[in-house]
């Protein structure tokens, strides 16, 4: 007998833009954090990594356990770079 578990669609929470057009992408640890930074830079974004903001109202068990193991976490913020910075670098000439 096969059991099918219904999955209800949920709205995806989108983080709002901050001052200056910065948009929160995710909170990550290494080595994925560095890979994401590199990927966003290649796509023409400006990248800012900020310290993880912990609040009293949310669970921090993962961050605490990771920190105890020596992991470093950062919250990745991106914004579109100026049009001049995205000019073709002549790679395909």
C-alpha cells in the first residue's frame, strides 16, 4: 500500500530591502559562504557579509553548536552593482 502525504503550498518569506538597496540572502557558514559570495560577485552584485544577529525570541542552537565546533557564520546581503561596474569585460571578444 502506498501512502501519499499531502504537502500544502506556503508563501515564501521574502526578506525586505534595507537602506541602500541591500537585500538579505541567507545566513551561512564556511565554505558555502565564500562560494556564495564569489557567485554573487560574478553575477554583478555588490556583497556585504554581516555578523549573525541573534535575538532573544529565536532559537540559536545551531549557531551555538557550530560556534563551539569553530564554525564561523555570516549573513549575506547583496545589492545590484552600478551599471558601469557590470560592463562587459571583453571576455568573449
